[in-house]
């Protein structure tokens, strides 16, 4: 097993918490539902443009989960795709993020679980890091 990348894990938790502090209309984090209609809805897009909101949507046109955020942070191909060709292999963004974070499959599942609240993301991240983040 590899060592958990605590600095990257900390960065992800800080990003989630900064996103949760924003109004839902402009959040870039959505752990629960990666196909959130609010971000794809033309009325929402019109609202965002009228307020000059800078929304960086994921490949699905919605918001990033923790795995998507980590993946696109380190490889821009994941800004628009959940799959990428890396070293000749097709890799999913969640697998790529898990590898960057040094997580095994079970750890990654716990951190990337779609039902995690921001508080739960922090809790799991701190358990994985073995320290307060």
C-alpha cells in the first residue's frame, strides 16, 4: 500500500468546505449527484451569466465530486472527460484520483461515496490521514 498524500487530501477538504460556503447555485462541488440538473438547466445558465458567475463545470456539465476535483487538478483532460488515456491505459477519474491520493479501493470508496456530506468528507479524510486536517 502507498502512503496517503496528506497535503493533497487537505487541499481537497479545504476545497469542499469553501464550495459548501457558497450559494448552491454557484457551487463547483456536488458529491451527491454528479448529474445535477441545476447546472445543466438553460435557465440556470442564463441566471449564472446574468450574475457574471464564473462556474467551472465538470465534463458532465455539473459540478465536481472530490474524485473529479483531484483528477482535473492534476490532469486537465479530466476537466471534460471522466476517462482518459494515461500511459496507454484507459483510466477513470476516480481511479486516477485514488492513485494520486495513495488510497486503496476501499479507502477511495469511503472518501468518494456520493452520499458524503462536506462534514463526512472531512471525517473520512482525517481518518485516512491519521491526523486533523
